[in-house]
C-alpha cells in the first residue's frame, strides 16, 4: 500500500517530467532544493519559498514541491535544533519552547512574544542559510558520484563486449 502511494505520488510524477523532456540534472537540483526548503525552520513559509526560488533558479516546480512536502516531518524534527543553534550562534539565552509557556507568554504580552519568538525563528533561519549550501553541495556531489560510477560501469560493460 505505502509502496504504491510512494510510486504514484513521487516516482511517477518525476518519471513523467523526464519523459516530457526535463533534464535529469534539473530534476535532481529541484529535488535537492525542495528538500532543503522543506526543512526551512519558519513554519508556513516553505510553499511560497519553493515557488519563488524555483522560479528564480528556473527549476522544476513539480519536483521541488514533491520533496518539499516529503520533507515536512524533517522540518518538524529539525526546527528546535535550528532554533537552539541560532541561539548559540548569536549568544542569546535559550527561550522556552514549551507549548503552555508559549501560550501564557502570548496571553500576557502578545507583541513582546511575537518579537521574542520571531527573533528565535530568524536566528534559526540564519543557521539554515549557513547549513543549506553545504548540504546542497554534499547532496549534489553524491548525485554526480552516482552518475560517474554508472558511466564507468557502462564503459566497462562495453569494453568487455
């Protein structure tokens, strides 16, 4: 069941893009960018970011959206580490991320809470901006290595014939 859903929702749309003439390199870049945007630590901003960045970089929107949505669980897992690293990077005292304390904070002083938690989110976004290019280079290098190994294997098979 899960395998069928994965095939229909992920593999098939990417394969259709390839059949329509979209370059494999563009699709790979789009998948990587979609994954990286998908872990951006400001909830509610990623869909707009995928549209803007995809348009600006002339990437494949379908591929970006696929990995962007698949990355949502990762975003939720990584949001607190991004925030905590941002607090360390900027040398500020960590704020509580306890839901009840957050709600109480907003009830007591809404605008001060917006500033406090907004600043934490922005610090997390700065960490994401520092980490994402490195992750992109690593992931794209893995793709290039895979292609190189495939080509090398293909050439060996041809020379053995």
